[in-house]
C-alpha cells in the first residue's frame, strides 16, 4: 500500500531532551515536507526537501533540523525541544514539485513537550 | 508571501443540505488550488484540486470554483452525508525561486453534518 509512515504517533518529552520523529514513504517520491498543525493556524511548513541531500527552510524552521540521506526517509529532529513546539506534526510527500502534484500525508505525530 | 484565508472556521449543516467553504488568496502568481479533507486522527487527504486555467471542476458531490480576478476559490459539497464530517483545508500553490512549488494552507473548516 502506498503510504507515508510516521513514528511515533504520540510522544511526551521534557524540555531540552533531543528527539527524532521518523518519516518514510514507499512511493519513490522526490519531494518531502514537514508541517505542524496548531489550532486556528492551519498547517505551517517547517522544512522541505526536493531530493536527496537537498533541504530548505519553510515558514517556521526555528528549533528544527532535517536530513535527507535517502530518498524514502526524511526525519525531523528537535535538538532541544521547548513547550512551544508542542503540536501535531505531519510529514508529506509528492511525486514532484511542479504544478498539480498532490501531497500524500502521514497519520501525524502528536508531540507534547513539558 | 502568500496568505490564504478560509471561512467559516466551523460549519454545521443538516444531512442532505449543501455546504460551501470559501477561501481567498493574496498572491496572483498562485496557480494551483487543492482541497484536503482531514478525518479525526488522520492526516489530510487530497479530495479535489483545480488549476488556474479552469473556472470549475466537479467530482460527484464535490465541486470547486475559482475566480482568479477576485482571488477567490470555493468548495461545494452537495447532498451532505455524515461521513463528510471532517476538517477541510484549502491551499494555494505557486512557483518558488530555485524551482519547485510552495503550498500555503488555509486555517481549516470544521464541517459537521447532523442527522
């Protein structure tokens, strides 16, 4: 089944403790992206990657890191999480970056930083 | 950058009625407008999209209209059913420097279809 898999689904952590949220897609998609979803703010882009070893900042990149060493994986790293990073996170992938390419989203990771 | 406004934030309709969700965008360079449906506990799923060279697109009970001049686009759901209850997001896409396209989302509409 074509899908984007995120892990974990739920995570509670303490301020300052490094964590990684994994994302993997099995569709051979070139484009991958991370979003955070907050009430009243919709989906905001954190980072995106147009191909292996090519990453760039989205609208809210502060406090996050990403890497794209393989086409299928695009982990999100929080080096020193803070409570304002408590949110619902989604990874998405797309076959290309041209007009008309729809995104496939993962099921989300709900992160709580205390 | 692009700004996408979406209204209403919540919408309650009776089963069988129609529902309309409206979005406006600010950047005239945006040329692709997808709509996503997010069910509880799941990620958003693409349900319909429209390109800037088309004024209307229909897929069974769902239709999207685009007014480029006014920078408005809308989602229309007819004969609503309980399974249409979800959060709906509009989005606008435009080309960005360095290649690729940037997708900017609206803030979402919680649709509730009541029996």
